[in-house]
C-alpha cells in the first residue's frame, strides 16, 4: 500500500528519497561549452525503487494533480543503462566545475579513453548536498562523463 492512504502498491516499502540527479547537454555542442551556460538543457531525476512502475507513476501523477492543482504530465519514469563512464567528486561551487572537468579530461586522455556524448549519453551530475542548506564551499557533486575506449588508429 502507499505510505499515506489505502491504495495498494505491490512490493511497496518505505524508502529514503535519494539525491537529485541531472543530465546536462547543449544543443549543437559536442561536450560542454562553459562560455554559454544559458544554453544548457537538463533533465532532473530522482531514483525510484523497483516498485515504482508505469502504473504506480500514472496513479501518483493523478493524485498529485488533484491535490496540488498542477500539471504533472511532463513527469516520466526513465530507465537507463549508463555504460562506461568516468566520475569524480566535485567539492565547492558549481561555477568551479570546469577545473574538476579538466582533471577528468586528463584522466580520460591518460587512460586511452575518449568522450562519448550522444542523445542517450550525457553529462550526469548527482547532487549530494542541498545548496539551500550547505555553504557553497561544502557542496558535493558527483560528475559523470560518458566515455569509450579510444581506437588505436585515427581515434
């Protein structure tokens, strides 16, 4: 059953809501162009346990729309297989991420990898800190970049 109410949800259990995650990209840009942050597009996500199915999400969206009077039609249940990535823990301001990304690029080069951005493989950030409650210098963000092996020929 759901946490509040009598609606039955198969295999339901109480869970702690995981951190906010984001997938970032810029149309027409391969990689990231920090000089034009206003062009960022993003998808915000929160991981859900396996009992959250399409049917559960449909019911939840209807209930929330009635209670809140808002349109929840853009909310979707996504399943993804991320593939090979490099990741790093970034400490501090989001504006300082380019220096951390530079470290990732160095690691990628040193390990015979290359970036592998596409419509299905984007920059992925996991926000471990709440910016409304955490000093900027104490923010923690996991940054993931999609990669693939570099071919020995002209890659």
